[in-house]
C-alpha cells in the first residue's frame, strides 16, 4: 500500500458516493471491492450521501468528513476529493 490515494468524485454523477468511497478504499488496499466489509459498518451511508448531495442553492462549497473504514482513514471534502490513507 502507498501512503495515500486520492480520487475526484463528481457529485453530479449518478454513481453513489458510498460506491466511490468503497472503490477508492479497494484501490488503495489493492483488494477487490467485494472483499471489503460493508461501508455501513463504519458510517451511515445514507447520511454520507445527504451530506454531499447537491442542494437547492447549489453544491456545498466547504467542509469535510473523516472516518475509519477497512483499516483506512477516509476523508471526503466538499470539493469532491476522496482521500484514503492508512489508519
């Protein structure tokens, strides 16, 4: 595993953020996404989606959330960056 992996998530895309997070962690850990524990064991995936979904007045412009998932530290920033590092 490298020190850190970062990917840009398109918040206007149809792919759920939770899927993008799982794929980013799988890539960082060099594992198949199906081998990871379910994301909802670490964080409420619905709440995560709502936190970063487009609002009536546009996209959230600031803020981030960090949580531990599958022995990794995952940070999602308002600009759509998903950063994964070793926990």
